[in-house]
């Protein structure tokens, strides 16, 4: 077998592989020898079938199998012998001429194919001791814990039916029918729906018009769906809701005590406070972690400058652009609405894609040299977390990860990345700084140079160095998530912020 390099420009490589016809024929004859002892052909005793007859019957199919095996197995072997790592799966090109292909299958012509790929650039790791980060820490006040408990307790608040008019804070029970242009629309009808006035759960204007109603009242409410409403057939439309009020109930008092804890399924008020404190610490800790990670990535970005594989950058840009396009479509906005142009946004996100790929390669090299590994137990926990996020969609998620090439990498990649960050935190200079929660949650880029991630080219932003595989996994999981029906409620994203 001859391996000839025909192209070496930057990271691009092209390899021509030639396997002489006599070598292909020798491999075929080896297979035929195995077939000879197993073949059962009418007119011949077992093991006595002439090789020439076997070759006539099975030669081409055996040769086709050999070609497929070579194309499947040799690229990995060739790259290993050359000491190269391909950025993506090498592209294999063979002859498309039927006559030439026929000669190859008949062992009358050499088998030739080419490999085209980009190599991963060599990365010489630099000392990390010069990296300095500030870890912002928030001291959690008792009032913060109590405020959070009161918010949680809203779900367990008791209501008692009252006489008279409904006021903000009261809960009404109602039937309603929504109409656009006089016609009821799908998802706009409900019975015995409960709504706490002033909660902001329904679209603007809906709750305000129910203040002052009494049990037994019938009222028609006029509203306009927001322009960014997720149901496109309703976005921006004027609508009416015929409401029948069935009950008005006043809220009971909320006190942080053992009785409240019991309603929430917790043994005591002290234990409830411990749990809430832990939740707040986890929430703030996640923000602290992300800001530390950004500092590390920014400094690594300054430390490492090298050519990135075009194929990886194009794939990452494609992932980013799909998300940007989806976000704009869902919000009903344009690039101009976001203070930019499509051309400028493409330039910015191209820079972001290159940054992600470069930092991903750097982190991969650091982790590999540092012996970082992701255990099967960690992978199982990550899989469970994916399933937990989409109740009722467990089978679809499992099927996706079982049947999609590279899907497992979408779980492993972010785990690996976080473990590399942990390793770096043990090596670099970390200074703790106590801040208020407002300071912690403030945009850490407000005073600095705006990075591509921060530019207003779309309503959402993604983390700086998320790998291509991780991004694909997230998008697949999002696609599998159940969709909400149209109703006078706000979008899920708005409800989650409450």
C-alpha cells in the first residue's frame, strides 16, 4: 500500500492511498479460501468447490466488502502512523467511473482513494500560574432567606371564599372562552381555572379587568396578545375572553413556622431555612462559577493564538447561527431591532465561533495532559439530568443518545470542560472578594471591552467556550421538549422568572 501526501497547506491535508491490484487479489483469495471450506453448492462435495468457481460466484461481493473495510479502517491507521489527529472525520473520495470500479472489483486495476481532512493544530501549553481571577462571594442575609421562603410559600398559601368584590391578591376561579375575530381559538378555553390577581401570570390587561368582579359575574375582557407571543397565529392579535366568575377567595396569612414547613413537606421551619439557604448558595455559586470561568477563558484567549480548523469553526458558527435565527424568529424581532445588521452579526458570531473552537482545543489539551477523565458514573448522572429536564420525553431522549453518533460526546464534553476548569482553579491565583448580590448579578462586561458574546445580535447569549458537541446536544434536547398550548398565559420563560 502506498500513502502519498498530495496537499499540505496550513492545517489542510490530502492523502492519496494506492493498493495494488495484486494485493487486493491476494486478500480476496484469502477470503475465498475461507469460503471454500464452508460453501455448500449443488454438484460439489463440501470443501471441493474449485476456487475459480467460487471467485466467479463471490469474487466481486468479497472485493466490495474488502473495499468498504479498507475505507472504514485505514484512515484511522494512516493518521496514527503519521502522528496526526483529524479535526473531523476525514472525507474519502473514490472513483465514480463504473468501468474503473468494475476493474477494481475484478482485481484488474489498483484500488485508489483519497483522504481529505484538517489536522488539529499542535498546542504548546503555557504556564498557568500567571492567570489571576477574582472570586465574588455573597454573604446571604436572613432576610434573603425569608423572602425566598415567602415566595415559595405562595404555592402553599390557603384561600378562603369571600363575599364581595375581588381585589389584587385574591384568587378567582373561572371559566373562560377566548375568541379572535369572533371565533374561539385552540387552547383559549378553560374551566375552573384559578388565577391570583396581580400575579402577572396572564397576558397584560387580562387580570386588571377582573379586579372588582364577584362570584356569579359574567364579563367580556378585551386584550391584545403581545407581538412576541409564542403562538404566531395569536401574536399581536386583538382578542376577547368571555369569563364566568365561579368563586372569589381571599388569601390567608403566611408565617414562617413549622406549620408552613409541614405544608411544604418539610419537617420543621429550621430545616426549611437550611434547604432554602442551600438553594440560594447554589444559585449564587453558579453565577460566581460562571464569572470565574469567563475570567479564565478570557485570559486563555489572550495567551493562545493559532490557526483553527476551518471545518470546526464552520460547524460551530452553524450551531450559533441556528440559535440566533431561532431566537429572532420566536421574538418576532429583526437584527435592526437589536441594534445591528445581519452582516455585522455574522462577523461577530464568526469571531465567537473561532474563539469557542480555539478555547475548546486549549482546554482539551490541558485536560489531556493533566489526566482529566470523565467517569461512567458522571455520564450516568448527566444522562439522568437530561431526562429530569423533560418529564414525559424520557424515551425520546434515550433513543436520541443511543442512536445518534456523537450524542454521548455532547454529555461528556461539558463535564470534561468543567473538570479542566476545576484543575485550573487549583493552579491559578484566586482572590476572594465579598460583594452584594446586586454586584454579583451585575453584567461583568459593562465596564470592559464588549466581546462578541455580549453584542446585541440576538435576544439570547451562550457561554463562551461551549463545544460543538455540547451545543448540538442541548439543541436536540430542546427540540424534544414538550410544547405548550396557546392560552392567555405568558410565555414559559416569563413564568419561570417569577
